[in-house]
C-alpha cells in the first residue's frame, strides 16, 4: 500500500516538471523534423 501511494505523491508533486519535460521533448522532435525538411 505504501509503494503506490509514494508513486502517486511523486507524480502529483512533479506533475508540472513532467509536463514541461514532455513539452521539451515535443519541441526537440519538431525541431529535428523541421531540420530534416530544410536540409533535404
């Protein structure tokens, strides 16, 4: 019971950090795709 509660509290605590990290990954992927289109 303690382990899932720990994970849930960790997720709620770092939810904003996780969402910003996902946004950074999306921006990186879009940048790579745009770079491939420009250089090709």
